[in-house]
């Protein structure tokens, strides 16, 4: 299936052409990717989790295991979403530190410097987190105005500018289930394979806007449920995880969203330290060794050890449930029949969402750790575990068989991180933890390299996703900007 990834051509700002050839190898053949969504930009760089299915896998090779150069770009904003279109321009959706309003940045592909910025209307926290790039290289998101936005970039004199190419009002559909007004906000957007733009809301509704008609429709999933993660789409439908259950939805013949199946999971007695909500921390991951979407997976929030849950996409039947990590706020990587889960238990976020609620226990050290679990004919099998203290959502490159992340290391050891008096992450005696570019062999779980790239609070990668772009470039958002990592 890798012939379609044999060559990727992208034009950079200065007119340079980036060429990428990916060889089919035993390493890449083991990790099949899900099908490409025709309404998204390039596979691997069009969504926070790489593709519509949220596989967190990419056909592109990463910077590798040799020495790297890590250039930090201060943006005075947390940048959890860094995407790149077919035209070669990276785009970041960030949340400004000063007022926590979202802004879009257009970046120079050759340096990572900001070429243009656009402020958006402040809404809910996740309104500054989840977005995607469509097939026309436009960023698609919903801001606090309640409108679905398509954001374009163009030349402007000798420079560049970002502008809103279209607005589709969807607020009425978003809030219909709770009485209108300002009672709910969009948390995430993703296109389905027919071009509808699906969304899920903070307070547990889901629906879509039809770009052909401008009509928007939604359905309440269940009273009292909320959505704190992104949504995913596959040819079989759209998957949404609330803080109580996992759903698969589709559009019926009349153009209305409906629930195909719902599966409740163990949400545990309370939110765990290192999580941002009481429930699953995972965006649903479609994966499979055949068509690439036979299964859909999340983690639960069970006490003690959280379970990796795998469901049959067509029926919602449970394929397997296996203990995976102490706790996680991350989506599993899914490729072929393999899943990779990184633990975030005890991660010291500088601040929590207003509705996060207390954790149980009230605090804990960051334990980290990662595990690979394969789906087999007899269920799920744990292949390996390691102790990597991953401070980012890891990304699997099927081109080189490596997992790329940022490791967080405390002076007291990886399990000793805590929070300082100001809520900032510290190690021993107020000394900030260090952050290391980390590469893991996906077959064995062995760490191939660790290289320090940061040692101050602004370098905290805050469990944000790293994006691998053509040319073996890795972008990693942090508390106050982003890294551009390249082979040294």
C-alpha cells in the first residue's frame, strides 16, 4: 500500500522543492496506515493526530537517531496544533497566554519563523486546540463566534496574510439541545468521507455542517455527558468519545446525524492526576491490518490500571480489553494491528480546565511509561513496555519504524516531577525539568536516542502532539511556542 507514498512533492516559501522518497521495507510494511480522506490535506500532517482516523502515524520519516538541531520559536502562546498543507506551509493553531484566545500562525517552512498571524474569537478552551487542513490547504475550525471558519493564506505585497475565506453559522445547531444562547461550544471538527464537516461539543452533542447547503444539524449524545477530546472519522462513520462512552455516528438518508452504536466504559471514581477531565483521555483511534479501520480504540479511566479498549468498528462489539498504563491523557497510536499507549499519570500541568474537578489522589509524581499492544486472533497481546517519560503525544513513522516524542526528566528521576508553588513544573529545589528529543524503536520499545533540547518552563511540551513534516522536520508545540527539529 506504500506505492502511493513513494514521492511527495511540496513547494516551500523560497521556491525550493522538497522531495521525499519512502522505500517499502520490512519496518514500514508492518504498520499499515488507514485510508486517506479526500477532504483533508496530506496524510500525516493535515490533522492534530495525523489523519481523519487519528492514527498518530505518518508515512514520513522523522529526523532520525543521529544528532538533531532544535530551534525554539517563542510565540507567547501554547501551540498544540501544528499542521502542514500540500503547498508546504506549516500552520499552527495556538492559544495566547495573555487572554487565552486562539490565533492562527503561518510559518516559514525553511525556518519555522512566523510569516503571518490571525486572531480568532475566544470561545471554549478546545476552540483553540482542534482544527484540520482541508484539501485546499485551508485551516478549518470553529471559534468563539460560533461560526465554522475556513482560513486561507495568500501573498500580500512582499509578505503573507491569513484571512477568513468563509463563515458558516452553526451556533443554532450546536446549542439546540441545551436551549440556545451560549449554553454549549464546539470542541472539535473533522470531515467525514462524504465532505460533511462533523463537530462535537463540550456538553455532549455531535453533528455536522453540509458545505453544499450550509445547513447544520446535531444530536445530543446523552444528557450529562461531555467531550474533552478530538473526534475521528473513517469510511464507516464518525467516532466520538465522551466522558462516559464511545460512539459511532453516521448521517441517515434524510441528512440527519444518528448514533449507530454506543459503548459505555469504566470512567473510574474520579479524574486522575495527569488527566484533564474525568473520563477517557483518548481521541478514538481507527486502525486495522486490512482496510485500516476495522477497529476503533480508546483507553478507559479504570482505577489503578487503565485498560486499552478495542471495538469492532462495524458492530461496536468488544474485541479486547487489556490493562495498559496507570493513566493517560493521550490517544493511542494505531497502525496495522498494533497500538502504542503512552502514560501521563501525574503529569504536572501548570493549569487545568475550569471544569476538570478534583483528582484522586490529589497529586502524584509523573510516572510515564509506554506500551505496545497487538490485536491478534485470540485478543490483545502486550508486546513490550518501557519507562519513557513521554511529555508529548508520540508519533509513529511507518517509513523508518520509529516513535518520536519528547521526554521529560526530573533531577529526582522521571517519576519525581511535581508542581511548584506557582503551578509551574519543577524538579528538585525549584530546578525546572529537562526536555529531551526521544526516538523509540517501535518493534522493541528500546530507546534509540535521547538529546536534550530544553530546560525551562517555556519548553514544556504539555502532552501536545509532535508533527512530522516532509524533509525529516519535526514540529513540537510547547507552553509558550514551538520547536522545529531537524537532523543535525
